[in-house]
């Protein structure tokens, strides 16, 4: 079992502190009116420290690990067998919306951040560029999977990218209008139903994942005290099945938990790689976990099932 050491925890805390301070300053004064030196002074770190964590000023608002051009590609890459690329993205978006995920801007306080982002030309341009890069990355993934060198990988990736951008645009529009996350979430779920109808069978049936081998990982541990919002997120992600996004079972006090997830097994992956990937999936839920958790990895490639005829 591997757990984050003190050095790694301190690095995460420092990065989080810098982004929190930066956002407060950007919202109060505007992105273009705040310098990196001012962020460093307010966060009580050096300018070099800020640049070590965030090479570009825009990274303070759109960190590469959260605003990645490979976002759609990763969703598609880890989808379960029997699911198409478009179905995987729509299911992922629905799950994020239902749990009011920060990844789609459904957290309290985002209504203050979004106008600041839209008012900054460099941030607005980066958002536009990011959308195009997501489509490019996904088209390449679909080409790798299908071997189709015609137009379909690009066309399907473009349709999926359109649906993804439509959801973010709707969330942004309603956020700026002052609507609460719960109201926005209900409207966006209805929108996703409409998107699915519009895409049709050609897109929804393209690049269906065939059966593949997987790792199943269980992580047992304890939470730090949870806020009301975190308890709501935990409830939305509760279950007992092994899924790509992961599910939690827990005690009545939401203290002790078991997290289960199922991840694809690439040819060279071993238990250590699977554990690190599972910890990333757990961390994506944004719930505070105490040190000292236990991880169990089952490599389904090692399990043989004997089938007998009847």
C-alpha cells in the first residue's frame, strides 16, 4: 500500500492555497489587474513558488490537471464494455451534474468566478482553444480504436464536443443569471436528454467498447469531518458496485467508508499502477480522506472462469 507522504501533502496544500488566494483576488479586482507577484505576496510564498506550481498565470484559474485537452479522451478511454464513446460522455456529464461537481461549475461560489473568466480575454481565448483541443484529442482516440481513416472519427468527435460545450454554455448562462446549482442541474439534465435524442443512432452507436480485462480496486478508510455539501456529494456517489467513476459505501455517520472502482488493465499495468489510478479516481470526488487507508487490487486477468455446457 502507498500513501501520500508529508512532502506530497504539503505540496497539494500549497497549490490549493495559491489557487484559493488567486481566485479571491481575481474576482475582487479582475484577472488582468492582478499580478503574479501580488498573488504570491497574498499567499505568503515566493513568485518562483507560484510559477513552479503554475507555469502560466491562466493556470491559476484553469489548472492543466482540471482543464485538460484530454478530458473527453479519458472519459472515452475508460468506458465500460458495451458502451459507445458518445454514451460514455453523456453518462459522465449526467453523473457530474447530479453530484453538483466543481468540474462542470456547479459549486456554490462559481457564479462569482465565471464573470471574471469571461471578462478576461486571455482566459476566454484559452477556453475556446481548450474546446478545440478536446475535439482533436478525442478524434485521435476514436481513430486509434476504430482504425477508421475516413471522416467519421472527426465528425463524431465534433458532435460529442458540441454536446460537451453546450452543457458548459448552459451552466454558464444560468450561473450568470443567478440561478442556484440545484436549479441549474435539473435544467441541464433535461438538456442532456434532448441532446441524446438529437445525436441519434449513428453517433450514439459509434465506437462501442468491446469486452476487456480490468482491475477491481477497493479502498477502505476514514473521512475527515464532512461538510453538508460533501455529504450530499457522498450520497450521490453511494453504491456497492464496481464502476469507472467509483462508488462509496459507508457507515451511518459517514466516517468509515469503502470505495470501489473498476479500471481498464493495459498490457503493461500492474497492481501498483492500478492502485495509483484508483487513488486518482477517489481524489476526483473531492472528499477529505485520512491517511492510513487500505487498498486491495484484484487483477481480473488472473481470474479464470470455467464455463460448462448444459
